[in-house]
C-alpha cells in the first residue's frame, strides 16, 4: 500500500472587518482600509488605524465621529 497524500489546509484570505470584502494579500487589505475606511472626510488625510483618525478629528477639526453602516463609507464626521 502507498502512503496517503495529506490535504493542504486552505489558506484563509484576509478580509475587511468593516465591509466584509476579502483580498488575496494582506498588503492589499491595508491599502483598501487606508483608502476607504480610515480617510478623514474633511481634509482627506489617511490613517492606518481608526483610533488615529478619531484623535485627528477631535484635535484638528474639533468634531467627533459617528459610525454609520453602509457601503464602504463607514465613518462620517459629526460636529458637536
């Protein structure tokens, strides 16, 4: 009898937590998130993480963020 071939485990594709879209590579996912989810709607500055954008909105624009579920526009500004 021959040896049994082991099945390769399926690779888990990186996916965007905010819009549930999957990507082939993690670097493409990061580019997507910076372009779509972590961009200041007032001055278009891009951030690598959401907390950085929250601090930016509070300190620079004196506003807060409101989370809105939808297409790929997840975070929008909300003035006080």
